[in-house]
């Protein structure tokens, strides 16, 4: 029996005929956010002016951070909202590398999200003559063997391993706890990017012992386009690891306006500049919805829906040339299902323009279908599968160019 998307009416769904399966890129707008933002603009900024810093705004980074901490299995005071995922990755990666200057090799997956790789490339170049980025391949082995590939690549000069918990393209989920234990038993720091798992699947980051984690808030947390990100730092490392970007909000007494930097204690030291209040305030309603629903319920519903979509793939899509890229084993599956096809880009355009089904495309041949358990329905999955069949049977994809354009 199909369960209902009982939180769907808490989101703005302006056109129910649009099948939105791209919440793994940009989540829907919570109705509470639509109510809150005008209040922040008109009352807090418009009427209360600078007084809102003390009354409303200074506590936002830590208050929302602690709520996200509850979602990822972290204690209060270990998670904070700030900057972008890329900037946070840079701060923690460089800070962790500085703890042992004799181990300056960084290890990552060669198919990791590009911005993560770019940040790590820059750090390897900047580290020293011993700096190096080593990239291993985790997308050509069954997910249960990824840990063996990582184990083989660890050596005494590796100081940092940085991986994504859920792969942005395939939806493959790594064994976060086992990999963390392996890496840190070998003397390296483990830094996770949990952007594609936070809010959709259980994470016990504190129990894993990982040094740190970063993630975004605009996917399954529904924080809005370009919303500020968050970072987690293990409590015993917060006053040991340095923030390489010494901004005034990370200082011990920022409003003393001293000439020399002295870092704040705790996770506060990983702040940098003045926080973007309007976009930060918009994060909280989506986080509150995830907490209200509970991660166990969200994960159960996500697995049921991804399993259903894979079953439909076996019956209706496999015979038509689509190939499943996402792991079948639920232990290794995130909350999106990816299909490959040689005509993936024009198929994606036909889905959007002919059938009002919105997935997204990833180079060179992947179509992703995001399952956001708060608001995605089984009827939407049925319509998406129907559309995937009809696009090919009616050759609708031939009406669209194969060259990519704009946001995908």
C-alpha cells in the first residue's frame, strides 16, 4: 500500500501538473519560509533595523547549526551555518592538513563532485613541495568494495581523505562509519561532504568519529537557492584546528575591533565574515520540517520510493535502452535514482517541455530523479516513468538539440 506525502501541503506547489523530481538539486519552497522572509524584511530589518542583530540575527548561525546537528547525529555546539560548501570544505581541509605537516597528500574520488576536487587541487598545490592530490576510482567497483579501494590507497603520507557520502551522479552511498574508522586508524583525517544525504538518510557523524563534515542546505533541507551551507567539527578538535580564513566573525571578541586576530573558542571560530541574514533565516523552516518528520520516517519513505522506481525500471525502462546507474542494494543507495542513456540530454529536454516532468541531467549521459520524501508522490513517479517511455516511443527527443544549454 502506497503511503501519502503527508508533508506535501506544507510546501508551495503552484502547479500540481508539474512533476518536480529535482529536489536533490533545489528543494521546494516551504510555505513557512514564504511567510517568514517578508517578516524578516519588513519587521526585523524594516522596523527594528540594527537592533535586530542582538534581538534576532547573531544567534542564527549557531541555532540553525544545532538543529542541523540533530539531523546528522551531532551534539550541540559542533555544527554551524556559514559560507558555502566550497568555502567550508577549504577551511576544514586546510585546517586538518596543518595538524601534521609531514602528511600533505590528499586522497579523494576521481568522480567526486567537481568543486570538491577543485578545492582540493588548489590545497595540494599550496601545501608544500610534498603536497599532492591522489584520486582513486570508486565508480567502477561494486559499492561494497569501495572501502577496499580506499584501503589500498592509504599510505603514511596521506594526511586527509575527503569524500562525498552520496555520489552526486550515481546516488551511491558509501559506508561512512567503516570508511571513517579505516582512514583515521591509518592516521589521516576524514572529511565528509554530506550535501546529497543530509535530510534524506540517517547520518551519525559524531559516532563515526570523523574529524569534520560539510554540506549544503538547499537540497533535501529546502533552504532556498544559494542558501548558506554548514560545517561540523568534532568537539575535541575545535580549539586545536585553525581556521585558515581569519575573518572578524570568527574572532573571540569581534566587536572590540582589535588590530590582531584572536580566534573564538569552539565551532564559532570557523565563521569568517558577516553572515547573509536574509538567506540564512530562510533555511530554518525547511530544517524544522525535517526534524518534525524525523529522519527514520524520511529514510523509510525514500527507500520505498526509490525501490518502486527501480522496479518500474526493470519492467518498463530496461527494455527500452535505459541503464540503471544507482545501486540496487538499499544500504548503498541515497535518495535519487539515476538512469543512463546515450540520448540523455535531449530526453531530459523532452521530459520537461513535452511532459512537464523535471529531473536533471549530468554529463555525459545521466538523468537523475530526486526523491524528496517530504513532498514527492508515487503518482509523480508513475507519470515520470510513463513520460520516459513515451519520449522514446514517440521519438520526441529527436526534436531537441544534443548540445547542452544553461543550468542542467
